[in-house]
């Protein structure tokens, strides 16, 4: 595996581990992954023009909450 393939894999595994240790369920992580794919898809549709990204606060969120 080249470095280009290892980097994203390591990042994804680290992100997953961090989400799980923060209390997110596997179903919530699937929702997060889906949102990420949607953002990338929208940016690809727009071409090189950067997509407008806004930060979602807890009040605006879609209900994803860590398990307590």
C-alpha cells in the first residue's frame, strides 16, 4: 500500500475510533459518513468552486448526540 492509500485509511480509522470513544453509535457514525459524502458530492457537482460550509451548532444539529 502506498503512502497515498495509507494516509486516508489511518485518518478514517482515527476518526472512527475518536467518534466511538466519544459515545457515538455505529448508526450515528453512518449518518456522519453519509453527510460527509453528501458534502463531497455537492462540491464535485460544483466543480472547482469551493462549497459554502457552515458549522452546525448543537442547537442546529440533526439530533446526533453522544451516548452518555
